[in-house]
């Protein structure tokens, strides 16, 4: 993506022009998306069988992983659209609605995956720090309820964005640019919304993950009744390497 910014000022008026043209970065992004689509589809299909076996046993971690895999699959189905977008050197050419729908699944999958990983990390933390108390509450209904909450909240937020958006933010059709989610310079409300989304969607989950893993490592390290090998197994379990 070749971005050129020029500005001219006359008295109190200024004009900013951003041009996204043909470049090797478009080919690189297209190659990355092609590889991600191929390997993502293969690995998700291969892991569905073992994950489903865990779900049938009402395994909590298996339920989280199944929903995580389904979320990834939704995104994978939109990847051919993005591959075509970069093949056309950042020209969408498929209309405003398709751009917004593709962006909806892109961002929804991103935040659903992030918060499902948070659910997994908190679940691992509770298993290690409160093993007896958490055992009575960790049921399949408990896991399905958490996954459903994540899906509903994230999807509802992005539907509100689409309903209140006039689609010009997602689809930049000015001067026949025909770009999708690459409107520059950003309007102030859009930039503020992106900052807020970054804080809630990345910084908050990062804090949850950091605290959860810190609690796991601290609890395991301070347990006098565990041998070094047992502590290692508990650490692996807490990070999701073993089903419970």
C-alpha cells in the first residue's frame, strides 16, 4: 500500500490528500491472506473432531475451543473477499453492503476470539486457585452461557455500529477510490471510536490475561504440597495444554 500525504494551506483552509496506490505491500498482504485462509481452514477442520469429542463429554475447555473455532471459521469465509481486495490494489469493487458485511465479520471475529481467550484464561485461573469451589460451578451450562454472552455482546455492539453508520466510513467511494475500511484522513468521531475500541478490545483483555496468568503462576509456585513435576503439569493445564 503506497500512501502519499500532501497538504496545502491557504489562509485558514488546508487540504489533505491521501492516495493509496499500487505497491508490493498489496501483493504481500494478498499472499499472507491466502496462506492464512488455506492453513486456517485445514487446521480448523482437523481440530473440529477432537474438540467435538470433548464437547460430548461436557468438557468446559472443549466448549470454549469449539466456539473459538466457529468464530474463526466465520472470518475465514470472508477472506476470499479481502484477497480479491488486495489483488485489485485496494479497490473493493463489490459494493458498499458487502464491504460492511465483510468488516462486520472481521471485527466481530477479532473481538469474539479475544474475549473467548479471556474466558479460557479466567477459567484456568479459577481451576488452579480455587480447585474445590470452582469444581461445583464449572459445568457445561456455565461454559455455554459465557460463550453466548460473548457472542451476543460483541455482535450487538457491531450491529449498532452498522445501523448508525451511513456506510461512508466503511466504504470510501470519493474520487473513485472504492476503498474498504481505509478512509484517510479519519474523521474525529471515527478516530475516537477506534481508540475506544482499542482500549476495550485489546488493553482490557490484556490486563485480564496478565492477571490470570500471574495468579496461576503465583499460586502454583507457593504450593508446598506439589513436586516440581506436578507444578509443571499444573502450569501446562492452566495454559490450556490439557483438557479438564
